[in-house]
């Protein structure tokens, strides 16, 4: 014989629960087989009455908002938003397997957890107006769910997860899958995670996103498509995260576009059809992360570990109005060619993203020294010039991609009298 306990589960004699048998005087059965306890000990036992402390449950199939509203911690709701209405700080909202067709805002200090990314989905499909699927308040958490937002409407904004102000450093996204898809042409903007507002931008041990996959896909759209977009003066950190942005036009994995914005990508994989990362303004910090297409949108970035460095140097005084073709390393001026470039092939996708130069002497009036990286014999934007009175300079705002069919070479050109001294140059690659 089996019995259904409202708000919990079906049990039977095989459960071997003390006192559960057909002759037990501690309960009676109604016509539907429900247990009605007559013993106060059983009434107070959470195994039987469904009480779960500060745990609110949501079941899209068997939940009942009306019944749960009377006993929020005893019976499951049918919608997430109904559970959120009763949630207070310190509560966890647990989602049973199912599909929850709603957009939500998670309150401060509340956690939301699904049964599994394979079985628990929060979604809004076919939306026709600008929609944010999930909004995070400070000190909240979401984990173990799949989130999906789709539309074929043009001219709207689709945001998977919106993060504002201090939520970027106090909230958590863990072991989730986030999908934002647009299936029509037009200028709809898609964002996996959209961060705005203001927070502390100092280094932090807190990771907003971890062990999560973010997919943004625009089939034929011309709007902006981003996996992660940071548009405020705040810091956002990811770890062990896969970020894929796919489409035809203006499609990027990650972008910072606000002064004093920081995006730390730690041990993550980033891919964008147009570019993987774009440090338009602000700072992108890479820590052992993979750029699938080795494309930084011709902009620079920062790395948290020592990058590979190519050194060039000239020992000896350079002549007037002369171009020297350099080779990696520091050589005497007599060893350098002034007529033939020494081109070095690259063996894998490589980003040249920062250069710095130094001259130990004093450049006289009207004199200058220019250092330039060439790609397949063509000048690139990686060029720096020292003029009268200058001894050093650096460039960290652009990047140039070299693929395995490309070759690079470095050249130093003097204008007028460069003066006496040793010249050195450093090129950082990723």
C-alpha cells in the first residue's frame, strides 16, 4: 500500500518508516489515500508534513500557488515569481525539473537553485519586445539552471542576465547554461550578460560567473551581439566559463565600453564571430584564457601573467636618415642590414598587443627614432616614435593579429641625427 503526502512524496511500507503501517493509530486515511496525522509528534515531523526550513520550492507540474501561499515553506509553488514574492533574506528557492516560462528578478540575499541544467529551464521564447530574462540583485545566487531567451522581432534588446552596481562583485552565477538567440534580420541587440552601474573596481577574489556556458546567437541580425558586455564603472570576473557569440555582423565574445570598467576573464574560453574581445574603453584582463579566433578587435588588453616578449636592440650609434632591419635579440649595429628585411614566420595565431621602446641617449633637435612592426612587408599600426628630449614610449591601445601564413619584421628608422646611445624595443604577444 502507498500513500500520498501533500507537498512531499508518495511513500509505502517499503520505506520502513517507523509507525507507517495500515493499523497505526497515529494517522487516518481519507478517501483519496491522504494521511491525516492524529499524533502531534507526526504533525511536527518535517518528513511527513513537508516543512523545509528557509527553503521555498517550485514545481511547474505539481505546484500550486494558492496552496503554497498559505504555507510557503510547506507546499511547492507552480511559478518562480510566486515563490519570490514570499522569499526573504537567507531563503533558497529550489526548482524541481521542468520548464518555467517567466522572467525573474532575484531579491537580495536570496539563492535560486535548479535540479540540473539538463532538466530545469527558465525561459521566455518568441518575445516581441525588449526583455531581460534574469535580473540579479546584490548578494544573490543562481545555479544549476538553463536560461533561454529567444525572439524573431527586430529593433529590440534581449538581455539574458542583467547585473547592476554591486551585484557584479557580490552575486554569483554558478554551473548554468545561458542562451540568447535572435532568428531574424534587423538591428536587435543581444547580450548574454549585461553589466551596468557602479561598483568597487579594485581587485577581488569574488567571481560573478563560474563553470557556466554563455551562448549568444544572431542568425542574420545587424545589431550588437555580445556574450558579456560591461557598460559601467564596475568590475566583473569570470572563471572557468565558455563564452560563444555567433552571427554575421558586429558579433563579439566580450566587450568593455565604459571608462574605469574592468572585465577579468580567468581560465575561460572566448569566441566571437567578429572578435573574441574588445577593450573599447576600460580594461580587459586575461588570465590563462583562450581566445578561439585570436581576435581582439585591433585593440589592446592586459594579461595577469607574464606574456611572451620579443626583444630587439641595437648596440652602437645609429646613423642619420637610416632604416635598420632588426632581428629578435640585441645586436651590434654593424650586424644589421640596412637594405633587406628579416621576416619571421609565425606558427600559430598570435596577437601583437603592446610595444615599448627605450633610448639611452639624448635625441638632438629635429632628430627622431621610429620603431615599427611590419606584417608581410606592410606597415602596421604598431609603431612608436621618439623625438627630441624623449627617452622612452609605449603603445598599449591596439593589437594586430598574425596567422600561420603571416610573417613579421621590425624596423628602426632615424630622421636627422639620432644622437649617441643604445636603442631597445619590447613587443608583447599572446
